């Protein structure tokens, strides 16, 4: 019976139903009708969205958040707090903001602070330059779609100082974090040719942004394995293998390199990068250089080398290759993840294609101006003769030196635990240890309907409150099991976390031996 029919029956006095029961029935019928009328259902939704996965914010993190709420509600657990080591969120793990960055952003948001005598003059100078570049002199106005022009000029100058080669400010695109820049440029690659998908070569293990975006855009993922036995080195022969296999089913178009590596923490050598450049040139691949961790290099003998610099150093014909390189304010010493600032530099891109890309990003109007203001501070920091310089350098050095010590602490601990091994964390903010799981643990995982490393990660979370991400979320060699953890918890918190980890792993192995 319809809801209207039930109402007529009640008004005619022919029903003994209570008004409450009638209301429930009407709501139930209305809900059923609404569900029947829904345009988008699980059956009709974009299948690429179903296919995409983003492990660093997946089921484990959802469960970790639920456990936090349970603890707040007084539920008894074998631990008092949840440690979210699943994502590179520095400030969430206790890192303090860099004073100069926050002063400039605060001045941009509240220009009346220009009268505050306790805020240094160089911070005020940066803020005035940013506001002068904003329409109406306000950070609340839209910027140009590629970003505030003066900041784009300063990004180009920063790249010139870093690499020693010219950079054109018109090739700089400011974006809401490097992720938006990567997704926006990758979107330009979507064109199936005779039903064949474009292929995107990504490292395995990889940052799940890439696999998720490839799935969402209906591109073909081409995984090339990093070599764990050489501290996650990138072998050109492996690039050849992956390329040759993929070209049978796709049209390889893009080569993605993450340097320093996420989740692996490796740093590529100059010669290795040159070999990658030669490979990309020979195969006619568009290079994506994910360089957001360029400030995070810790190991002795390691140094960051940008792809842009080496392409230019190598000269013709390589200096005519298409390259997109990416930087962010979320990592490095800044850790300003939530403010969403970043840039992409595009070189040697077809001018007509570049015009189309600019048209594409114009639909988003502009990246957040807050993030743009932070990027101004990153690329135009205090200089030696300026009043903020000493404090800025002290804070920057303190963050990076502490991260270097924590990187050593993580590696030493994991390598001291039987059944675990961990390569040197040369850079970035993560370790990617391998765990040797007993056969019974693998069988228990299968019985639970989970991958073995997922089973391990859930057991770790439920018993210790530590949230890490299983290696299967990043990709790994078949038959091996890993996890990614950040090195971001502050030293005392990290020490406690590692001791809990040691105890858990030892007990886990004993339980399933």
C-alpha cells in the first residue's frame, strides 16, 4: 500500500494503526521509493572510483580513528593512545611550525599585524610583496589559475639558484600541494588509441597517489620493481623489463620517479638519474620527477640531484625532453601539510598542450592562496643579512637533524628484531622494513580473509595502538611482506613506539611459530 493510501485509510477511521506506527511505515515506504529513484547507485557509479585505492587513508586508519573514540569513551585497551605512523603528517606528530612561515601567513591574513613591533621586518616585507600581488591587496581574492605571479617568479629564481640553469616563471604552476599538480598533468595523458590505454610507469613500492590516480583516470599501471637488496636501487634493466612487457598491452607514455623515495627512503645517485633520463629519452616517455622530499636527505654520501639540473647538464638531445617536476610545502623541514602548497615546473612541453593544461586548471579557479603564501617563504627564505635568518636556520636545522637521528633510530631498532630487516633510510620520512611471517601466520591471515601483511598490521593496531600501512598498499615483490612507518613521531614518542613494536613482533612470531 502507498503512503497516500495509508493516510486515506486512517482518515476514514478504517485502521487501528497508531499514528506512530503509521509514521514509521510511511518513512519506510518513502525511503524505499527514494532508493528506487536514485540515479547513481553502486551498479551505475563510475567503476574507476570503485577500483581506486588509497592505502594511507584506508581501513586501518578508519579503525585507528574508531579506537581513538573508544579510548575517549573509556573503553579499556592494552594501550592509552593511538600512534598514527601511517602518514607523513609532521605537525600531527608534534613538529612545531617554522616561525617565519607562520609570521608571513599571519600577516597576509591580518595586515593590521604590520604594526606589531615584535614581528621582524623581513616577514613584513614578504607579506607586503604577496599582498601587492593579490587582487584588492587581499589573500581572500582569487589569484590567477597558475598562481600569484610574484611567487611564480620567486619559484623560478629558487630553481635557478638550486640548479644553476635558467628557469622561466611562466613554466611554474602553483598548486594545492604537489598531489594536485601531479593529478592535473597526468589528466592530460588520458587518450585511448584504438582502445589501447596509455601506460604510466611507477616504482614498486610506490606512493598510492599514483596507483589511485591511474585507476581513476583509466590508465594502465606499469610497475617497475625497486631493488631491495641494493637499498631500493633503481635498475635500468628492470625499467626495460617493465616497459617491454607493458607495450604489448598498453601505450607507455609516462615514467614516474620518486626521489627521495616514498615509501622506501632511498636517494638516487647522479649516475643512476642519468641512466633513467637516457632510458626515458630512448623510449619517448614524459618524465614525472616527484621531488617533494628534496630537503630530506640524511645518509652520509647521499645528495639530492634534481632531474631538471641533470637533464640540462647532459645537453642535447636530452635537454629538449618533456619534464614535469614537483615540490611541496608539506614535507621537507616545513611540514605544512594542511595548508596545501606546492608547485610544478613544466619544461619542453608543447606550447599548445601547455595552453590546454592552463585551460584545464582554470576550471578550479585557483589554488589556495594560503598555500601559495607558504611556498613564497619556502623559495624565498630569510637571507643572511635579514633579522629572521638566525632563528629560521636554527629551526630548520633542528628539524632536519632530528629527523636524521630518528631515521637511524628506526633502522637500528628494526634490524635488531629477529624476523625483521630494514634498509638505511637515506632520505624522505619513512622506513619500509621487511617482515618474515611464519607459515601459520599466513594461514591465519587467509582464514581471516586478509593479506598476511594486512593481518599483521591489524593485529599490531589492536594490541599496541600503532597504526602503520602494510606493504601491499604500496606494492611489493610477490611472496615478501613489508610495512611503511613514518619516522615523524618526536624522539621520546618514537622510542616508546619502537619498543612496543619490538615486543609485539617478538610475541607475534612466538604465537605463530
